């Protein structure tokens, strides 16, 4: 009788501990426009309740201004949280991990279409304008005035 070169236990262990459970492929298709728009908006904190941004009114007294910048790491985790609603198992997690870098690049580019969309420009026109812009992932700053 022939002895197998490896055991089933070793094969299973190697499969489960492999960080790249899915081949790094190009995405099968783009995100649906509504999903791309939603994630780009949430990455710029559009629609996030003011109470979540300023938890106590004493942090922003009357007639004051506070300047800020958005931490890309934090907004990326915000997008991860929005997407995590659909991740219920290791298969979905592996699928997301394989495409996370492509999604981040797509959202870096899509952030530029948020303002035109809020001004009433069509999604197709705003998307074409943001695709033409080469600069990606710039620093986002702002201020809160009370």
C-alpha cells in the first residue's frame, strides 16, 4: 500500500491558514452606481449625523470655528463597516480582501463626483469628470462653524 505524500489534516490546515484564499483577479464588474455613490458619500461623511461628529456641544461653543482633516484610515474603516453588513462568513471575507485594494482606488476616484452629484449633475457626467482627473486620494480638510 502506498503512503500518501501529505495528510488530509495538513492539506486542510494549509488551506485555512493561507491568507490569499482567493486569487488576485481583476474585478468581475464595477460596483452598481448607487453603491459607488453611497460609499463615496459616506467616505466624505455626507449623511453622518452631526451628533456622531461632535459628541458634546461643549466641544463647539457658540460663535466658534474648528478646523479638521479626515483621516483616510478612519474613513476606510467606515466603508469597511458599511460593507461588513453583507459579510457573514469566511468566503465573503476572502472575497472582500481580494478586492479591497481595487475598491479603495475606485472610491478615491469616486470621491470627486460627490459635489457634482449634490449639485444635480447626472451620475454618468460626474463619473466621466472624476475619471478624467488623475489626482487620487488627496487630503480632505474642512471646518465646523457654529
